[in-house]
């Protein structure tokens, strides 16, 4: 843990906490490292999703009804 780390209290479901403790012991990592890695991965995934939305923002849209009609016309439904 670095000197700039911030302390926080997090309440885990008991089963999740037990699983985290087992994984920490098995991987020789601290519980804090596991949680930090998981949160970091989730934030990266969110950022990738938002970037994909931005990239596709200029694409034409289609109503649900038009989508169904198109799928039916192409024999997909």
C-alpha cells in the first residue's frame, strides 16, 4: 500500500468476504489489493463502454418496430 492510499470502510456480504479472504490467501495478495484491482477493472470497463457509446453516437437509429420489420423481412424472425 502506498503512502497516498486512503482508508475506507466497506461492508461485504459474509459469503463474499469469506471468498475474498480465501482468494487473498491463495494468491498471496491482500484483501485491499484484490478489491482495488476489481474496482479498477470495473472502472476501466465502464470507460470502455462509454467510449463505445461516444464512437457510435453518430450512427443512425432505428425504432424497435422497424427493427422487427427488418428482421422479419430478412427471415430472421
